[in-house]
């Protein structure tokens, strides 16, 4: 049944992507973020849906007479292009097997090139909200699934993410949930309906329980960091302190004895095999960077014994569990600086958005997005310090969304509704087109 449902959905939505390429953006992101094909069977589970959606969206974007074709030149989009160039230049120097390195390069390149298309099609607030809704629903499905099982088993179930994804591992999934929680809160703040706001309140509570149920020690630190950030950004400090503190207390008291035993190993990490393996791979990563400072050793090269043996003969293979050391060792100092610049551009974009919307009720949504965006970035850098998610597609889509919000706010404050990339001919075509009920809020600005 799942396979048939996925097949029907894709057959129905792919032609629409040709007419309305932003639908294609949502379709591609849904396939990439949620991995619905991994939880179905039969023919639908074996087809390359992400690649198919990519092709249809690109074709629709190129052929569309109304969508802007010019990609905005911003610090973030420039850095994305430089990042793709950087990893491409580094590819021949990879120490991993050529086919393995090429596959990893292709996946990463596809993610970041598609971000440029996404940036060009985020032309109004409705599309900003649509992307955020899609992210929340895609990860939220697994929060509901894994968190629900944890509730039923009284914390005995360990939560995992989408199968065969960057965030399948319990630690990575917990980090992903913490990045998503501020986006849930943004949607809660934007809703006019009490029922939806209450639903998001319950979803946030279940999300925190899901993070705890991952049994991830790094995620516990992330929960504390995100909770503190929410308190700092709150306008009602006392109430927020009571709500956040009570929620965390209830969450940890809900967890069983084996969870407490797992968290207690933070104090005795010297005797914990998992912690020791991370410290080992961090030392190896640093030495590999020192030996290959400009080009790095390539994507996931530490998954091969002969690479580890260059530094520590006989050592175990591991992914580099730190976004900082992962990108530094795998891609070298130049690409590391570009990658770090993308994160910095996202943070600066939040600050610009906050300044532009301060004391401007007509763009209060942007103020909420700026505050929640900063918390998402903080959640990523704190939890990512212990995890190999340096090119996680959802996080960089969040950065692109924040970057696209700035020109939208500028146009809204200036009283302009037309995306800056439209020509005069495109504006005439837009004005002549009838209202298109099929797209609803996802359509281009009128």
C-alpha cells in the first residue's frame, strides 16, 4: 500500500513540477529529507526519485515564463558556489577509492547546487513558510513515530532517524530534532488557530522526549543549549524559565534507569569505548589535516583501514564525529573556511532580518524567523561538534531560507510585491495570468 501510494503521488506531482517548479522544490526536498521510499516496498522503493524530481524541477524552472531565472548574488549563494568548486578541485586528491569518493562528491554537489535553485524560487513569505512546513513534516513524521514508541515503552526504545539517511544514527537524529524544534515554534507563533498552536506545543514536548530517547549524550548537552537559547530569546523570561525547566525535568524523570546510566558515562568518558573511539578519530583527523592541509583526504576516507594506518597502524575505522574536524580533515583549510563562512552568513542573515523587522508589525513574522533561525544554527553547531553531519541538507536549506527572507522583507517594507529577478515582460505575463487555485499559498507572488 505504501509503495502504491508513493507511486501515485509521484506520478501526480512530477507533471505539476514542470508547470510550477516550486512544487518541484518541495517534492525534491520531501524525498531528500524524509526518504519516503525507504519506508515503502516494491517498485516505488527502488526508483531514483530524488534524481527524477531534480530533473523535472530544473526543466520546469528553465521553461517557466514567470519564475525568476537570475540567482541572487548574496554572500551565502557565492559561498555555496565556491564550496562546490572547492570539493570538486579536491576530488582527485581523495585517499578513498575513486568510485566511493565520486559517489560522495556527486551526492554533496547535487545537494548544494539544488540550494541555488531553491534560493531563486523563494520569492515570497508563503514559499518560506511552505519550505519550513515541509522540513517540520518530513522530520516530524519520525519524531511522532520514534517518540511515540518511546512513550509506549516508557523510554525503553532508542530513537533513530530516516533509514539510509545522514541522520539515521541515533545521535544524528537527536541533533536533527533539536534543529527542527525552533522551526516548529516559528510555525506555532505564526498560526492564527489555537488548535494548531496547541498541537505544536505538544509536538515540541514530544520532540524533546525523542531527543532524550536517543540516548545521545551530546544531544543532552544540545537540549540544555537550546533550552538556554529559547530562554534568552523569550520576551517573558520568568514564564519561559518555568515552562522550559518543568519540561526538561518531566522529560528526564520519565527516562528509565538505563538512560541515567548512559548519561552518567559523561563523567567517566575515559572508560567508555564510544567516547574513546571519538577521541581517537579526532586525533587521527587532526594529523591527517596536518599532512594534507590544502586538499584534505576526501569524503569519508577514514572509513578505510589503510587511511587510518597512515596515522595509527591497526586502529579502528570511524567517521569523524565532529563537523569541524570532519570538514577540515576531509576537505582542507580552504574549503573549511568556505563552509564556516556559510554558517556565518546564515547567522548574519538572522541578525539582518532581526534589525529590519524590529518594531515593524507588518513583518513580525521575520522577527520570529530570525530568532528561531539563530536557535537552529546554535543547535547545529553545538550538537554537530560531536557528529559527522557537516553537509546535512536540511540545515543548509534552513540557511538558504533565512537568506531568502531578507530581500522579501526589504520588498515588503518598500511596498513591492514582485520578485526582483522578474523582467518587465515577466511582470506583464504574471499580471495576465488567471488566479491559479491549484497552487494556493505555494504559487508565485501576484
